[in-house]
C-alpha cells in the first residue's frame, strides 16, 4: 500500500510550517510586512528547497522582498537545522509567488465582464 505523502512532501510541509513560525523572529519584518509562505518545492536529492512567498502590507516590492529573504536564507537554514531532524537541511532559495496577484487580477477582470454582460441585458 503506497504512502499518502512521500518523505519529500512531509519535509516540504515541515519546512513551510517552521519558516512561517520563525520568520517574524529571525528576519527584519518591519520592512517586509507580513510574509506568507505559499509553497515549498524540494529537489529530488533534498539539497535545495525553492520557497515561494507573498508579502502583505509591505513597503517593499517583489524584487526587494525576494532580495531580503534570500539574504536571510543562510540564517534561516541554520535555524531550521536546530529544529528539524534531518541529516542535512536543504539550501533555501526564495521566490516571490505572483499567483495570488494573478488570481486577483483575473477575478477583477471576470467581475468587470460580468457587470458589462449584465448591463447589456
């Protein structure tokens, strides 16, 4: 009987949870605002974790936010190594997740089309 979640999936979820709980303590969040981690993707050999995040109520744009997060990556990896029971904690690489913004834009466009359609009836 196959497992529901592979080891990599469990590690991805744990990294996401741990980063969410530690980022406010370990990174200068005054400039970042609220950081939300949307996904973690591990390389097949578990050596690299691509961490996708969004910023809410931030003074920084996506490039600056990504730069801040990637500069904090070695420190966050060190903190993860103290919490997680892995032989080797993957290197962290942060990417700004634009899917939420795209979804909001699509929703706005659909609302606009719906309003135009209703007004033409």
